C-alpha cells in the first residue's frame, strides 16, 4: 500500500512541477508576444512623430497641394484613434487598416514631392524622407518579428499539453497581421 501511495504522491509532484513549468512557459511566451507588439507600436509611433515634420517641410514648397497634405494629417489622426486589444482580431484589422491609410497618404505625399525639384533638393526633406524610409523598414521587421512570436505562442496554445496550460492560465491564441485588402493588387505606375 505504501508503494502505491508513494507512486501517486510522485505523480502528483510531477504533475505540479509540469503544470507550473507549462503555465510559466506560456506566460513567458505571452510576454514575448506583448513585447513584440510593443515594438511594432514603437515603430508606428516613430512614423507618427516624423509625419508632422515631413508635412511642414513639404507645406513650404507645395502650398497648393493642400488636399494631399490634409489626407496625411487626417490619416495620422485616424490612426491615433484606434485602440487595440491583442485578443481581438477585429480590432487588429481596424488598426492595420488605419496604418494602411497612413501608408497610402504618405505614398501620395512622396508622389507630390517628385513634382518639386527644389523640395527634393532640400536637405531637411531628404533627411526626413530617409528617416521615413528607414522607419517603414523597421515597421516591416517589427511585424515579421511579431508574426514569428505569435506563431510560436499560438502553436503552443493550440497543441497538447499547451492547450491544458492555456486553459489553466486563461490565455488564448493571438491574432496575427493580415495584409490590407488591396495589398494583392499591384499599384498602377503612370509616367
């Protein structure tokens, strides 16, 4: 009888250790997801901070391009209104749509800049344009890193025994990035 009690006790100890390790591992991965998302937001904030400087520089050269400048300003304002919960795929899509609006408006702004040779030669504009290009690259890298971390987390949450630890800890699969609806369409280039 003592042997059976010892075996049951050992199994309970093993299960407790496995449960603590499993839940803690899942929590660490959840924090990795949150940190990766914070880096994505950090890069979006960097872009948001550059936009007013870029708009001001272009404004001085292209006063009559008010509509394009206004579109950039409105896209930036709309993007700052969107809040997101990483558990909500719909909010993630709304956030990504707002960011796509900024990208579209910035593309139009860059097209306007091509019409003004003096603007293209302006050192401030060129520096801001380089920073914006670098920021867009950083956003792409941050998104890639976030997608990779979410993949690992979601695989763990959806497979055995991680699904058990997820139920115990109340963690759920996280949404990942979806491409904007118009991303599949190649842009028209007209000269």
